[in-house]
């Protein structure tokens, strides 16, 4: 966590950037899911990844609103990320791993900027 004080305008800017990253992640998961379904590679994981894309879109709204609950949601997500990494590796094919690593990157950025989530 940063010890530098951030004003509201800076916090809103950071939140908007993080929300945009999360929206891009939703698009990545949607593309991965469609590829998995079309290629019949892990159809079950493809359907699950479509669901994941929707949850990322919802998370982007919470991030942009700077809800106080956001950091805890991401702090508690590491176990799920590892599970999805393994599931995508074994059931969904290699392509799903890209999405999981992107999720890990965003999780790190959110936790690094946890102090902006005050609402």
C-alpha cells in the first residue's frame, strides 16, 4: 500500500484506469471463451469463461465507483485464480492461462492502490 496521500481527482483517475483494465479483461475472457467453444476445446471452461467475463464487467463498475469492498474482494481472490489457472490448463487449453495471468496483474494493481477505495 502506498503511504503517499492521493487527492480525490487522482483517486478517480486511478479508479477509472483500473476499471478500464477490468473491462479489457472482460473482453479477453469473452474472446477466450468464444475460441474455446468454437474449437470445442474445453466447452465447459468456455461457458464458465463467458460467465467470468460478466463478473469482470460488474467488477469494473465497482472499481470505478471506488467501493470500499473492492480491495478485500481482490485480496481474497488468489485461491480462485490458482484454481482457474489449473482448470484452464487442464480442461480449457493453454489459451485460458493468458486470462488468468492478466487477472493476477489487475489484482496486484488494485491491491497496490487499495487506499483509493473509500466509498
